[in-house]
C-alpha cells in the first residue's frame, strides 16, 4: 500500500491530485482539470483546518437575505453513515462539520452586508487572519450581538 505521508510535500500533492482525478472519473464521471483539482484540495484543506470553537459565517443561508453564524463543535469528517439521496451522486452531503449556537441574521444596517462575502474578495472557505480588516468587522459584529 502506498501511503502519502511516505513522500515529500511535492510528491504528496502530486499523488493527491492523481487520486482526485481518478476518483473524479470513476465516481463522478468527470474529467477534472488541474485548476478544479487544486480548488477541491484548497477547500478540503480549509475544512481540515477548522477547529472546535471556530466561528463559521455562512452567507446567503438559508436564503439570499440572511446569513447564519455558528460555532464549530467537532472537526471535519466524511460521514459514510449519512443516507444520501440517489440524486446526490457526488456525495456532497456527506461532508460534515458539527456546529452549535446557530443564529440567523438579516443583512443590512446593524448587521453585515452580503458584498462582504462575495467574490473576488473571499473564497468559498477562508480563514481570516486577525490583522485583516474584515476580521475586525466580523469580530465587532459578533460582539454587538453578544457573541
């Protein structure tokens, strides 16, 4: 058995990319381009970096007029036990991060504006460093709502 950790970082990346492209063809009938493969890896790496206590902002959830905020209670897992509809051939709904203290907010004065979360400013999943201006905006928002 070939283990990824037995190789250097560049070898690990190449092996991961090859495995992702094979899985894309085998399970999803997709010919994954390198840019798509790297995007998938970036999202997965961000998911794996989430820790208990991290605050997660989910824009346009449950609809375009709202955002959800929650705290991570259990790190990322791919849950094989979840019953998935046949229509979900990509198994997207098996990617799980447990959260609690979920709150819904309306965009606008006194909360946040949706433009803060839109491309090209932020990626699908992004850790925001404390010295980033948007970090302060988000922290002030949380404090103003007693979080």
